[in-house]
C-alpha cells in the first residue's frame, strides 16, 4: 500500500514522532492509523505525544551575534530543571546557531540541525528527556555594531533574560552597557515613534480621566496631560529612560556622547506572556506517579 505525505503528517501531529519513524510505522501497519500509533508506542517513539498537552513555560533564551546580526530564540520546557540539563542547553545553542540564517520561527523549525530539522530535533529531545518542549519564538536585529547580554546566564549565551542591542556608530563596549540597561529597565519600545499608538492612546485616556477627577479647568488639565505623557514616554521608551550607567543622562544623550545611534533592540524573557497552570505539589506528585 502506498503511504501518502498527508498520512505521515497526520501521524506525526498525533504522536510527535519523527518523519521517518511515522512513515515506517504506516508501512509496517499497511496504513492503519490506529495500528501505526500502537506500533510507535511499542517502540517507545510516541512518548512525546503524552507530553504535548503540558504547559511549557520554563526553559532558556539564547542569543547569538555574527556579522552585524543578532538573533534571540526562546525554547521552552515544563520545568526549570531541564534548563540546567547539559543536553537541553546543547540543543538550544544549536538552535540559536541555526537561527542566524533563518528568516522567521517557522523557517527555523524547518532548518537543518545535525542532519534533521530543528522541529525533529526538539521532538527527539522530548522523548529522551520526558518533558514537553517547544520553540516558541525568534527575533533578529541588525546594525553596524551589535552586542548581547544574558542576565543570570545558565550557560554561555543563554539564560532567563537575553538582550541584543544594535547601533549605528559607537562601539561594542557601549552597546553592551545599553544591553545591560535594557535587561534592567525593560523598555517597551525604542522611542515614541516605535511605540504602539494604541498604548499611547490608552495611557492618554487614563491620564485624562485622572486629571478630570481633580476638578480643575480644561486648560489646566491639558497642561497636566502633556507633562504626564512626557513622563510616561520617558519611562517606557529606551531612548527616553535615564541611563542606568549614568543617571544624569538619558540613554539617547549617552548614545550621542558615544557617537552612537541605537537602531534596535531585543529583550526576551523566558515564559513572558505564557499563562502557567498552577497545581498543588501533592497533585503534581500523583500525576507523575500515573505516568
């Protein structure tokens, strides 16, 4: 019986098995999907499927810089214990290396890594380590000068928070200082122009409502809003923030003093935006005992 690519894809999605394993299972069972699943289970190749429903909100962010380009990737796991696993760290480092030539996260999943796709490498690692894992995201930035910083590094180039800063002019030393600032201050955007207009408008409406509660005249309220919005923009934009290395200057002023213009940055933190499912310890132990 001829096995189609659609059948292989369906079986892979159901079990998490690799492409060649899925195809072999279908060949061995004459295309019977249920029998193929059982075949994979008996071979220990469908183990990943049991893990796929679990929330993967831990893991590592890895950063890599080469030839004026910086890339950051987040690879998630279920527990922080896995983030300390040398095999997991080696895999994450390889994914970051592959990301330097990928255009986006989907291209990265399909990219070659030691003769397999990145997606298949992750699936194999799920089976061997026994936790759900996922390549969640990837971001890139480019500039004349690019530097990275990892806060609380678990291994070289990877940790809980990864930052990359790209500049026009300046030097790597200053770029590294700005990257450290970004890790600490967590700006929402590079400058006002790159900040989401919806965020600005929402804050403006909040400040208008607060000001009107004071009962002051509209002309006074307008001046209050201008001052408060300027303060807000200084707090949330990188160039407007006070530079942590010299609080007498904004980041923009410090950049100018160093002959640099900051053109972009990435700040990536493990698990941000993922809703974690909380379980009590007893329930977690009971669940683990059931397999």
